[in-house]
C-alpha cells in the first residue's frame, strides 16, 4: 500500500515530504481493517499464536507511536530512501535464510517448531524496535515480523503470516495515532485528519478488505516455498522502485 499510495500522490503534484507521510498515515489506517480481516481468517485455521501476538503487538504500538513522531520531522527523501532500503534489506535477509524453510511435505503445518524458551521476553524485545520501523515506514510491520517469526522463532511460514497479522492490529494503531497528531493542519488534501486522507483510505479499504480474505485462503493452498519467493520478489521490486531505479 505504501509504495502505491506514494507514487499516486506524487503524480498528483503533492510535495515529496508530505506525500510520503500521507502515504504512511493513510496506509496504516487502511491496514487496520485489512489485518483484522486476515487475522480472523488465519485464526480459523489455527495459524495465529496469540500468546506471542499479544506481547509483540502492544510493545510495537508504543514503538510505532514514537516512530511516526520522528518521521514527521525527517526530510521526505530520507523517508523514501529508508523505505526502499528496508524493503531490499529484508528481501536479502530472507533470501539468505532459505535453509530455515520447512521441508517439502510440511508446508501446511501450523505447529511451532522448537520456539525459543524465552519467546515471551523475546517478543517484547522485538516488538518495540519493529514498531519504530513501522512508524518510520508506514508498512504495518509484516515485512519485518514475518522474517523474525520464521528465522528467530522458527515458525512455519503460514503461522508466521497469521501471527504477524494479529500483531499488526496493535502496531498499526500506534502509527495511526502518531500520524494524526503530528499531521494536524499539514496535509494539502481535503478531507484529511492529520496525515490520514479519508477518500484515499476509503478506496484502499474497499479493495483490500475483501482481498485479504482471498489472500489468507490462498496462503493455505499454495506451497510455503512459493509464498516465500513471491514475498521476496515483491520487496525487491518495490525497494528498487522507491530508490528510483525504474
């Protein structure tokens, strides 16, 4: 959502610094009903680890509020380049960690394989910095939470996606509050609340909410390895485009 919203706002002639912040704030609000929809669907299949989500999420909320406040004072080009770099770095991280993927035939398992003994404390430690990055990038956090759950918590990819969605319910709230409070009177677009534009939000929600149901269903049909590679491919494309390579 963030790259697409930003590119659209730029074509409308909105200054870079304002466009990227509106993209961040509006996308975070659009993410909220989407992740609720997706988490509900994943929960029905037992793919949400609520004990982890209910620790990681609230700590991430605090971090997201701080990150959104910081983003309101940083130059626009720093935010754009930072988002592009984040996408590429995460794609590289996951690409180098293919050995952690479940073996063929176990892609659809929703059991956690040997999670860390201190998983709850680790969730709190990971939640706050992830939240800061969410606030600074408006991405919701999935591009960080999914790799963390797969590579550090040893979650199967399907359970990592479901738990990530549940955590983002809390984290996105922190970012939304931050972009509303810090953007009051700053947006040149009509019908805006801070850096959140209501018409754009309605358009994003109208399409993303129902598609989240289809996406969640499809993720339990496709082999885990395919989802993994599609995730990496999209991040590489969006990251390079944010850096101006296209």
